[in-house]
C-alpha cells in the first residue's frame, strides 16, 4: 500500500500571477502530465517517465500483452539497433531517410535506432529459414522503445522522438492465411480498446511507405488530434477525411460529422514487400521456396497514454480509463484533531486500505492520503486534479454506528455525489467491480457490432 506523501511526483506549481511564456506546451495532455508530476522533459521530444506514468504504462502493457497473446502471438525482443544495410535492401533507408536516427560504431558500421522492425524480423526469418509451411502461421511481437527523428517534436508524448510501442509481425504461407491473422489481431485490438472504454475507430488507410495491400488506422476521437475523420452520428461508421466538408454516409445516408482524432494504432497486410528483398522464405508443400506473406501491427503505448488524457481529461484535471489509472482508489481520512479523527483515526484508515487491497481485489492499487493536517476539502481538490477513478472519504459518518464511508466516482468534471456505505458494503461494491473488469469479452460479439 502506498502513502501519498511518499510518491515521487514532482508537481510543477505555477504561481497564479505568472506570465506564461512557454509556447512549447501545445496540448492538454502535455500540460497536465508535466504539471501533475507524471513526466519530465529532458530534451526536445524526450521525456523521463516518472513513477505514476510508469504505472499507467505497466497496466497498458499488461492489457496489450493479454489481448495479443490471446490472438496467438509470442513475445520476443529485437535489438534497438538494426543494421542500415537491411533498410538499404528494402529501399526504406532513402524513403524514410530524414526521420531515422542513425548511429555508427567504432568500425564505421552503420545502424539505425529502429522506428519499426519489419526489416529485422524478415532478416530473422531469412536467417532461420526457409520455414516449413507446417510452422505457419507465425505471429511474433515485442514491446520496446522506438525512435523517430521528428523534425518538430510537439504535443509531448503524442509526438516524441523516443516512444514505447507494441509491434507484432505475422508470417504466412498464403494471402488468405495472412488475412485470417489480420482478422484475429483486429479482434484483439477491439477487445483492448473496449476494455479501455475509449472512442477508437478503425478506418481504412493508404499503406504509404510501409507498402502492402491492406491497411487500417485506429483513431481515437480527441480535439487535439491532427487527423480528421468523417464520422456518422447514426451508424457510427467512420472514414479518413481528406477534405474540409462533411459528406453523406454511404451506409445510412445521414450527414457525417468532421471530427479530430489521434492515430493510436495501425495494422497492415504487407505481402512480400519485405520478405522478397530480404529473402525470408518458406518451403511450400511441393518444397518450392517462396517468399513469406507478412503482416504487421502497431500500437503506440506512450502515445495511447497521452491520447487517453486528451480524450478524457478536462482543462484543469486528469481523467483516466479506469483500467489504467495510476492508482484506482484514494482513501482520505479525517483531519487530525477532528471529532472523526478521535473515533476513526489513522490506524482505522490504514486498516481500511489493507482490507481494500487484500479482500476487495485491489492489490497495490490503493493510495492513502497521509497528509491529515490538511482538511478533507483541500485533499479532495488535489485528488480531483489527479483524477483517481474512486475516492473513499472517512468523514463525519464514520462516527455513526455502524460507521459509513463516502464513495465518490470521477466524472468528466469533478466527482459524483457521494454514496454512503458501511465497510462491508464498500468492500463488496469494489470487489464486484474488480472482478467485473477481469471478465473476458467475446471478440466475436464486438466484431459483429462494429462497422468495417
Ligand atoms: Zn451512417
């Protein structure tokens, strides 16, 4: 269990009369994550992830791993440095050129700090190959830091030069098999985004520098987004918008709306775009050596953290998908010296915290606000800014028999009116919710409900 005063969270307090000159802060997530002590910039487009943001990333990674492994993926780790000659063979050294971070070792050998690993994976499969058709399909993934030499890093973690990503790579013996894996991973994405309860839409996309035959972007609706979608308010079908005016929905004939969005994921069927130049082959039934049909999948993990803040926070306060909030529950005890403090003092508050962690399934997800010299109101205000999904206050009603606790839930702005619960009711309520979030969603159902 954590005590609030011990959390390393260097909050930036800007005096009320200060004249803000910092024009580098261009969006809500960048401002709030910095001011609330979750990240710290160390240079242009570079950030130290502090403990609270690290917890969000840990939770996000755990969800991503669960979803992608259910789709059959196996985890591995590729080096961040990829030999530049591999990128030369696929032509991307020239195509992506300026955005690559380039490195040279003491022998003059050239590397890139990889923004993505299609070449590295194709080279691995060539090195161990040719694979037998019986070993296919194969789906490999990693979660690691990637690098991009952005010309103008901006919007904090939304467009940084070092970022964490899930990248997964499929290898198949036929285009049909590649399509099947694509559908499976698509369902994994839907399940992940449904768990996060974020408005994320899959839209058809041009394949661009990646090459290949089929691709979708996964776009989160948010005002600060640099992309624009056409979204149907009726049937919720969405498409990329290259124009400024809205058009009619092909499916239900409603007028579509123009909305801003942030790309948080991308999926591609690549065909032989990488396997052919890098000679990643498989041995077919007739033993003929043929280039693999590949697919690849990405989710920006650090970007998704910032994007969910963009989508959910208000101007003054953080808000989180409950599944990835740094801590799920904050407990605020009575003010020291008050009447409640005499009846329900610090030991009682600690005991409640332990029960929530050990009996309600909230292990390591509870923080105790141990600044009991401050009023409850003042601590509530600070908690609002951090956006804890749930706040439990030990207030006046803890002097009743039996004692009752105030349960608050975060809303877009502020918190819901408190519900008064006995200790047993509180434990039961939160235990049920902790269990509910563990229930698996059937991806087939999600698939059926979604537009293509
Ligand atoms: Zn429609």
